[in-house]
């Protein structure tokens, strides 16, 4: 009953089963990492991934290099972004946006950040997919989808370095203020929130941060998957305000 009430309040049309399973496996891996020395070393992204240790391009999406705080943040991001994405994506598309973009971004990582691990780039893949859904005003998206995807993308800007919080704060403030202005005038803000996602990706790529590549690859994959199927969904449902 509590779960049903929460789903109704957030606007989820179906239980995010796929998100729950992937989050559970990711959490379980984090627990193993905490109790088994060497787990991160053996499974994270390293140059060895291009020289025989091929599995690292996938396993690095489950281990975490950000400590307890980073692990908690990434899991919360997965649950939030993944749950809203699962409302508007078929589950095979969800898997493609998460794991497809995640693995593709690892190969950018070998060039830009050759050592590391974490599922944040996979979550960025989902956020990139949500950018297209928001732009198209997909009626299946729950109301929090826009703010959740944009907030995650802006938060990634803070990872560009010691002073990354500065451009993240600027972009976040600009997005929030513009959203309030549009909302006060009765204007749908979903296009604005959608645009904040690739914009964050461009900023991150300027610093050769793989989260930027993941956001842009996510948008590109979503466009590729939607090509020729733009009439798949009839956008006749009442527009929800985000």
C-alpha cells in the first residue's frame, strides 16, 4: 500500500523493476568491494581493458571509485533517473541507454580518464535519453522527470575538478531561474530542461570529463533509436507541467 501510494504521488505508471534489479546488483557489488580487498583494482577501468582484460569495460560500471559518499550518490541517481526513464522507455531501450552508453563511454574514458569505476556514466546515458523524451513532451513521463534528469546532469558538472561547483552552480541557477520565469508565464519548461542536459555534456567535454561524453552519447543514441519511429507514440495526451 505504501509503495502504491508513493508511485501514485510521484506519477509512476509502472513499477521500475529493471531499475530496482540493476540498483540491487550495483549495491551488492559495492558491498563485495567493501569487504573483499582488491575488488576495485580487479574490476575498474584501466588501460588493461584494451589489452586483454576486456571485461573491465563492463565491470567498471558496477564498482565505485568515489568511496561511500560517491557510491550512495550514484545509487540515488540510478534510482531516481532510472525510475522516471523506465516510464517512457521500453526496457530494451532502457538497457541500451544504460549499458550501451556506459560501455561506449568507457572507451572515451580510456583516453580521458584511464583509471576509474562507477555507474554514473551509465546514469548519464539514461539522462541523455530523457532529454529527447522531454523535448518531444512524451506524455508517459512523470512530472519529476525533467527536474530529475536536468539536476543529475548539472550535478555532473561539479565533477570536472576542484572548482567544478562554480560552473555547476551557474548552470543550475540559470536553469532554475529560467524555469521559474517560464512557469510563472504558463510556458512549458520541458524544452528548457531538455536543453540543459546536452549543454552540461558540452561543458563537461570541454574539460575532457567522461560524464560529458556519456550525456552526449546518450542523446545521440536516443535520436538514433527514435529515427523513423517518431510517430510511434501519439502525443495527444494532456501536456503535464514539469
